[in-house]
C-alpha cells in the first residue's frame, strides 16, 4: 500500500522584532532570505528585511523591500516603520534640500506605524525622536515627543523612560533627564540599548553643561565600569563603554574593554570597528587598529554602526597617523564612494591634499 506523501515542511517565522531590537541584522537577512524563498508573499518578512537593510545603511534596497511589504499588506505597521526608517536614512545620508521631503514622509510613516500597532515599540521611539529632532516648521515638537514617550511607557516602561530622557537631553535639561535614565536602568539593568544610550548621553552637551568637563569624565568612567557587566554580551553596550572611556580621556581603558570582550559578544565585527576607532582617535595602537579594520572590511559587518564607509574613514585616519599618505587618501576616497557626503572622509581627504 502506498503511504500518503508527507506534508510540505514550512519554516516557522522567527521573532523578527526581537532580533532587530537585539541588533542581529545579519541574522535577520539570513532568516528572511530563507523565509521568502518559501513564501515570497510574506509581508512581515519583507518588512523585517527592510529594517535590517536600513540598519546596514543600504537604504535603496531597504525602501524597495518596504514598498514590497506594503504592496502585499497595506497598513502593516512593521512595513510602515520600515519605509519610515528607509526614508529617514536616505534623508540623513543625502543632507540636501530634497531630503526634507523624505524626512517628512518618514515622520508620516512613523506616525502611521504607531497608530496601526500601538505595541510596536520602535515606532514610538522613532516617532518621538523624529518629533524632537525636526524643526517646528517641519512638524517637530517637544510636546509631541514627550507624548510618544508616555505612549511607549504603557507598552514598555523602561523604554518609555529612556525616550523621555533622550528628549530632555536634546532640550539641554540634564537634571530633568537623569531621573528617567535612572528609572530605566533600574527597571531593565540587562537592556543593552538603555545602557548604551545612557553612556552616549553622558558625553552630550547637556551633561557637560550640567556636570562640567571633569565631572562628566568621572561619571563616564564610573558608570561604564558599573553598568557593563550585566550586558557585556552585547557589542553595542561594550562599544558604548569603550566610547565612554575614550571620551573621558582614557584610550587605554577604551582599548582594554574591547579586547577583554572581543570573543564573547554577539557581534565581534562591531568591536573590531571600535578598535579601529580607538586607534584613529587616540593615535595609539595604530598597527593593531589597522589590522582590526582590515578584518572588518573583509567580513560581513553587523548593522547599527558607521558601516563600511565609516570603517574606510577610520582606516584612512590610521594610515595618515602612520605616515602612509597615498594609502590614506585611497581609503578616504573609498569611503566617499560608499557615502559621497561622508563629512569625516571629506575632511580627511582635504587634510591629505592632492596627489
């Protein structure tokens, strides 16, 4: 007797939101590729792919994937967020008058995404930051940004407090922001995004204005050492701790913290990029930093970073410090091929002069 054919195997869709929140963009690309081979009409997979591509600064591809998702499922919150991220990334990268339209479109997409799914945390975060960053003539509003923080707080209290703190930092209100940072860190001490954003904000103008240069540096060193252990698996958090040490004038500690965690994080490529950054900014560890950057440029680079253009720029800075001027010039030119308006690469190339 012939046995019935077994049912076709179907891949279960991963939790794309969790993967994207953790910064695992390369894994999301691999997962969505497999999913879309099985079902090319999976709108959520297209939306997740788009968000990962935006994190990798591949904005034209990201926009195309978001448009595909919305064509398949109009009004899908994740797809609206994805299109907004692609539009915003393009606007930031282009930095010209024509980019204003894309910025406004991104704001509309973030708002639509938050309305379509009020539980979509990244939509509230993106919308709140967009309201705060855009001038009033383009729809920016601190009041609206803080309202987004209140909405996010109902979904995720610690992330809502984080957004409130970030908005207040932009308003140069460090003393008002600190309690919200503190509450977010106390509620979710294992959230690397909160740790990283707090450490980044400690080097902001608002923190310097409130604490003074010496006070800010002391806080950076102390808080980096205190907050890193529970989130030391996260390359984002380790990089933020390294930046804190670097911004406090301790490149030796900045280098050491990356070396100590290089083999134990979720994205070693980001930590190798950080080694290049420490070398470029400090003028120390130049051969080792160059080797780390060369490895970054040979391998897949996780998102949430300066991307390959940033890696070429840092390589150019290191090569300049080593006196290898023709190679430094070539590295700066390579960065500008990838991002024609990369300000750091433009300044580096200008400082190197002509052939």
